[in-house]
């Protein structure tokens, strides 16, 4: 776990303890009391997220708790007591309702501080439920490398990137590049490493296949074809050799 401000955390715990409402029926709590009542749940959920540099970027456990609390407040504002009163176990229903939204809020914020990989959340949840599935590693590297050059087009062949403005939050590309390079150096030959590094500009400008061939002294009229072969070979080697635990935090 990365370093965090312990004094702030201690003050937070003391404030929560002092503010905790007395035991009563849930529908009798005010909005503020209901939020405080479920702050321990927020911390419990936040601590299930990895706070390594690769997993959550600059975010510490204090940050995750704060982000989760924001998600909890928004969830409380969305409560419909008419439906809740129909539940046989209101506490269980509330915890389920809040947990989903708190975890979603934390995951979305973590994504803003990680790499530029966008995989649908339902697919990520499916992968998390089957952590031994090799497809997870394949999806990770295909998302980073093989599909990065593909530009979606409409029926007329016009690139969609020119039609829809990207208003998403910026991602921590430097952090992702650093992590990718460490995996590449560990599992690939020097030539395979250089092909991927130069192709996708991990720490430099992107190079064309012919430029890479010239840099790596790959001769021949069709030297660019050899570069493409090395690229696919390198990605497949990563898929075959990288353990799922090394990429789960990036999905």
C-alpha cells in the first residue's frame, strides 16, 4: 500500500464515530444520518481495491474512501422509500444498492488515473468472476496493442473520430507506459521489445513499420511485413507468458 496521511485518516475515523447516529429504523434517519451510517461500508469496499501504483495511480486509501463517500451521497439521494418498504430485509437491500454505486464510483475514478484502456464494465465483472481465464490477459494486450491502430468508421467509410468529440477525462499514459515496458522487458526479446515500443510510442513518437525496419536493420523489400510479424509474435508471447494477476488491476 502506498503512503497516505495517517493523521487525516485517524481524524476521519474519530469524526465518523462521534457522528454515528443511534440505532433506529432506517426510514427515520435523515439524509445526513443515513450517509454517516453507511460510511463504514464505504471504507470496507474501498479497502478491497488495490492501491499499488500500477492499479490506482496516485490515489491512496484516503482518496478511495473519499470517492466512495461521494458515491454514497449520490446513492442516498436516489433512494425510493416506497420500493424499499416493500423489501423483506431493508438493511440488506440498502447495502446492496449502496455497494454497487460506491464500487462503481471508485472504479470510474481509478480509471481516470490509469491507462487508456476502455473495456465495458460488464465484461470486466465477468473477468473478475473468472480470474483464471486466460482470455483476460489476451483482452488486456489486445486492447493496448492490436486494436489501438483500428479507427472505427461509419457506413460511408468516414472515421468516427472526426465526428464525435472525446470529452473524457485524461488518462495517466506515462504510468501505463512504464508498466507495459517492464512487462515487455521481462518477457520479450530485444527486437520484439523495440518493435512494440516504437510501434506504439511507449516512450517516444510512433514509428511506421518501414522506420522501425530501418532502425532495427531489417533488410529486404518487404521488411515492413517482418515488422508486422514481430509485432503479432510479441503480443502473443505476452498473452502466453503474463499471469492474469499482473493485469487484473488494469482492467
